[in-house]
């Protein structure tokens, strides 16, 4: 190192909008009433920063910073503290900030708790505490509302890094810093500070390990240590076991077995000296009371029913949670230690409360003891038949004063065994575990080419595990100019796929093209697959020339032997089932489709779909679903997507799950089943965000916006559109952007805003450089034609119909033929429109889909009403209303009700109409709504009801969100609809009762 990097001190707060919103709500309410809030998070997540932000933001009164005092606060009383707080808030509201309250002595915490309990909301005192979540929350603070701090999301961590370094970090260095920090802001800044400017810019190698013991201990506030040697061994064993589990919880039975290997003490029972509790001389057998045998009630072995044993219900015992129960007096007989406060026992699993503390415990341990713990874990795992995990721990146990040649040979042998076992599909192991094994094998490998190959394999497994954040630094480590072309090609392939799901798709396209060229000589089938993935990237970017160039006819290539670990012919299905055939047919069919040679696209794409019916590999099934979508075979797309989803889950391929859900959502959307599309997209969004796939998440958000655009949820549409466009614009996702903009326009059209809808859609569908994605914009043409006709832009509507007619003729969209007839009806003169509407409805009957058929019926009913054909109009509008209600299209159902009301035939309530929705409001909200509907201002409403204007504002915000309205005018219209519906219902009841009276009918 040549020095340290100076980190900018005035760094913005990143990724804490939810937490700041909660703090802001507390601050805003203080002028009216008091409140309390606890900010909890592991060390380094920014608790102090948030408290300082709140203190700077509070302007309504003084800010007090509360601490235990120089003497530990032993003489603080609740009365004295209460008097101080009330005096401070007498003239103005006061904010009290108490940082790191978990470090206070128990008497001080008790005094604060009693004072808080005796404060009333009228005292206008806001208490803001911060506590660390790497240990159990003190009981004095347990009843207070909590705001939790989680690690920063990848985008927030990247923004913080760029802010701290002015963006000068080299890309490879940036990826490794983000991976090592794991979303911890303080650790990220500490790692940057540790590097020299040359290291930060990539001119010198990074120190190893990047997050060393000193950096981790600095952020964690020191190295945690248990109260005894047993507790320290327990902490270190759990921390070491977690390395192979990526820091998640570990099997308590494994920890027990490892501790037996670590600290054998002859003369005692098999659990003696394990660090999990004494066993000897208890009078209850060799493991009695230790929590480690068949009689244990601790969860570290087979669980027994609680009994009247010496520690039952005490909150103690080897793995019991620390609790307030009575502790036995010294000398009362053998007793086990409680679980260290940094650990949690849940069932038969142990975990650290804080991943940072787990890493710190492992990194700061003495090297000899750390190796001994890994050796003990290896012996326990190998005894249990866990080959790969045991070998991993065996590799971590290596080191010490062996002669250099012997040590090198031993390391090389372990590296080769690790790589071989990780590549063995017969060994049960998750993708995450295989990634860890490959990476460790690479670390122990001296040969540059083999090391690069193993780092690449580790990155590929990390990507399959849904961890692109781990894949990127592994790929950076795999860069080696001495590696053969095939190894470098596979690394570029993995890098390109990573960027395709979570990065600029233009970069992904170039990486995948480079991969195809590097793989062409030695692995032509892999080269073809990489080229098809490059076409996927160009498709996502909306770059039609690049897509066509990438899909150019491939040269004939010689047969090859499949690479180890690749998908090769597995059984008697032979070459027809080989993924290379799927890749070839998909490539040929996709190019023919984009060239407009529709007659040549059907056969190869149909072959891809057909192969998917007998496949069980998720990648092949995903290709089958994609081909079915291109052909408009919605049922096959749903089947292929569902089978791909099941296969990905069964194999533990977390990275493929969001893609399968994306195809399922698109298939349901194309079939007009919006609720089902929404269900798949919601799950897909959660999974995509969890696995670090922002691009896939943007596609799911676009689907969710489209699904919500037919419902009465304008805020939901706006939220998903904004989020989808944010990622789409930064990563060049033209397809997701087009879908999101279409959703926003369709929401405008449904809410009776045709001019806004026509303006939005015109940019997407009209010829010109701003036209939307080449394969998506045609789907938005029917919406544009409807909006353009209503906005008086008939010529623009006619301009786009010729292209849409070609699309409908191809048959890839089951709804297109009916939509085309509807568009012609909208533009046709009166004498032709009637027949065109009927033809459109006939086509809908053939294609299915409630929503599009209801839209056509609505437009037909409107046309009939304006032609003074009320009876026919009433029938069509009633059919439209039923269709909209059936598919949950509330905003369109409102249009149908308005039309029926104009005919004097107010519809029955269906559960989604105005009366039903108003029935969801509270009595107070209903009173406010009625006054607002009569034209009263908020002040007038407040005076009439005897409440504050602020209360009226608060309730109106809730009402607008609950009813999905944006203006007082919409609210007044809804109240009018509800009252008219009640009047109609009342008139019906009157007529019915009168009929009974005249005829003598009885109930």
C-alpha cells in the first residue's frame, strides 16, 4: 500500500427513504403530540447518521441528546428524568435523541423506561433511540415501536461508493468492494479508506483479504467475545460453520459434534468440554441437562418435551435464550451457560444476529484456533457423509509450519479434489455451496489457466444461485491472459448473462458476442448459445439491426464433445433433445420472424415449442415458452413457463425463477387474464429483487403496471411505471420502457383522458425514431386508435393500422384480429361500423379473453347509444359491465356504468361500484366525504364537524387512497353515483312492496 484514500465526509444518506419517512412522521407530529421510536440495526448500518439527520431536520423546538452521564448514570431516577423532559417541552415540543442506548447500564434504561411510560402524548416529547440489533433488545425498550435498518440494496450501496470516491474506482475494484461490504455502509467506507489511490483505480492488486480483521473489528466496535472459553468456542464454531452456508443459520447438531472433536476431555461424558454445558455428575445420565442428548430440550438434538429438569423454564441451559428468569445461586449444582447474546437458537438451527459480527468473530480469532475449528467441522461433516462441505472445511484448516514443497503439494491436491467434487452432479449440493467450493479451489490453485477456469465455474454457480453480486468479483478474479480462449469465452458468457439480468444490456450484448467468438473454435454449441443470448440482449434493448446481425445464419460446425458440466445428450432422446438443436431452431425462427418472413418462422419455432413438451431442463423449457409467445400460442407458453418454474425450483436455480415467472406473466397478460398475470409478476418481482436482477424486476414492474391499469389503482400504476422506467432508462431496456409507458397511457384512457393517452401512445406507435420497442409497439396500437379517435386524430389512427393488419395476419396475438376489426369500426362511417363491431365480437368469441371483448362491447354500446338505439345499447353495455367486473377492470366498469346511467338504466351494485367502495370508509370519513361532495372547503368541513383542518386533511388523504380518486370532482361524482344507486334501489323496493300489497303476495 502506498497510502490511504481520503473519503469525502459530506456523504448523502443512501437507501434509507423508508426509515426517514418514519422519522419524519414522528417529527411532524411533535407539535401536536409526543411519540417514541427505536432505530435498530447491526453495527455500521447508519443508526447514528439517522439520529443526526433527525436532529438537524427538527425545527419546531429544542433537541436534547441524552446519555448515561460520566458516572454511568447510576443516580438517575425516573422522576428526575420525567421532570427534566416536561420542563424542556413546556414552551415548545422537544426531540430527545439517545444514541447507542443498548450500551447503557440497566438502572439508566429502567429510569428511562419508567419516565417514558409516565409521559402522555400531550407532553409533546419525542424520544428517538438507537440500539444495536447484534444482540437481544433490552426488555426496557422492547415495547417501543421499532424502525429496522437492513443492509443497503445493491443500487444504494453503489451510489454510496460513487459518492465516497467521486466515481474513480475501477470497475473490477468497485465490484469487489460492493461484494465484500455486503450492503454495510460503514464497512464499505472503511474498505475504501483502507485502499491506496493506486489500488482504488486498479493499478495495483488489492490486499487480501480485502475485509481484514482490523476493518471488520473497527466497524463492529471490537471483536465480540463470550464470557468463557466454552462460549468463545461456540461463537467461533458457529461463525466457521456459516462460511460454507454463506453466513446463514447452521445445524446446531453439527456445532455440537464439532465441539466434541475440538475439546475432547477424557473422563467425562461424550458432551464434556463441548462448550455447550457440563454433563458430568448431574445424576441424569451422560448428557443430562446439557441440551445435547436425546433428553435435551435445547434444540441441539432430538427435542424432548419440557420437564421438571433442573433448568426447565429458567431461560438458561446451553442454548436457551437469555431471559429474565431466576438464575441458580452459585454452588447449587452444575448448570449450563446461556447462549451468547450474539447468537439465536431457532429449533435446531443456530445463527448470529448480525452477519457482520459473524465475520468479525471468524476474522479476529487466532489463526491456530480458527484452523482447529475448521478441522473439527471437517471431521464431523466427513463422518456424516457430507463430502463437499467437509472438504471445504478441510481446505480452510490447512496452513501452519509445514515445509513449503509439502504444503504446496497438499494444497494442490485439495484444490483438485474440491473442483472434482464440486463438478460432480451426483453429489447433493446447492449452487451456492458449489460456488464457494470452486472459489476456494481457485484460491488454492497455482496454475493461472486452471485458476481462471475455476473462478469462472464459481461465478457461474453464484449466478445460478441468484447472487450476481458474488459472480462479478469472481469473474474479475478469473481474468488471466494466459487462460485458453475457451476459458475466457466462458467467463465472458457468464459476465454477459449477469449484465443481461442486472446491468446495461448494451454491455451484455458485447460481452456475449465476444464470448461467442472465443468459444467458436473449441465449443461451437456453446458459441451458438452465447450468440442467441446476445440476441436476447439486443431484443431487450430494442436494437433491431443488432438483433438481426447477431441472428445471422451460423456457419456449419463440426460435432463436439460437450464440456464437463454442460447440457449434453443424456439419454435415448438423442440429438433432437440436445440443447444445440433448440438453440439452432430458435435462432432461425426468431430471425425469420424479425425479417417479416412469417411463413418461415412457424416451423422452427414450433419445433422449439414441441421439444419443450418432453424436456425437464429449465433453460430448454424457457426457450420453449419464449418461442410459444413469439408464435402466439398462449397455452403452450403458460405450460412451458410453469414447467420451467417447477424445474428451476427443483434444481435450486434461484436465478431462473424470476425469468420463468416473467414468461408466465406475459402469457397470462396476452390471454387477457390480468389477475393471474399480476399474481405471477408480484412473485417474480420479489424473487428478482431478492436475487439481484434489476432488469428482470423492471419487466415484472411493467407487467404489474399493465395489470393495474385496468383497475381503479392509479397510484399503483404510477409507482410501478416510475420504478420500471428508472431501471429501463439506466440500463437501456426498451422493451420494459415501452410496456410501462403503454400501461400509463392505458390507465389514462380508462379514466376518461383520451388526449393524455393519445399523446403518450403517439410517441410509441407513430413512425419515427421515438417509436417503441419493435416487437411491442404493435400491441399498443388498439389503445392508440381508440384514444386518437376520441381526441380527433383520425389520420394518425389510420397511419398505424396497416402495420397492425400485418401483425394480425401473422396470428401471433390471439386478440389482434378482433382488435383490428374494432379499430376499423371506430374509423368507419356509420353504415359500415355496425357490421365491423359485430365482426369484432365474433372474433373475440373465437379468441377468448374477457377484458378485450368487454372493451369492444363498451365501444359498440356507446356507438349504439349515440345512434339512438337504446335497447341494443343497453344489452351491449350490460355485457361489457359484466365482463369488466369478471376480470376486475374497475376503471372500465365505471365507464360502462356511466353509459348505462345515461340510458336511464342504472346498473346493480356488483361489489366494485361506488356504494360498495364508499362502504369501506369509516363513519367520520363518510361525513367528511359528503361535505366535500357538496363543495365545502377543508376549513368549512372542519368547522361543521368540530375538528381541526389537519384532521380533515389526514382523512381526505386516506379517502383518496382507498377510493382511487385524484380530485374532489371525481370524489363528488362517486358520491353522486352512490346516492343515485340507492335511490334506484329504493324505488325498486317501493314498487316490489306495492306489487305485494296489490296482489296479496306473501314473502
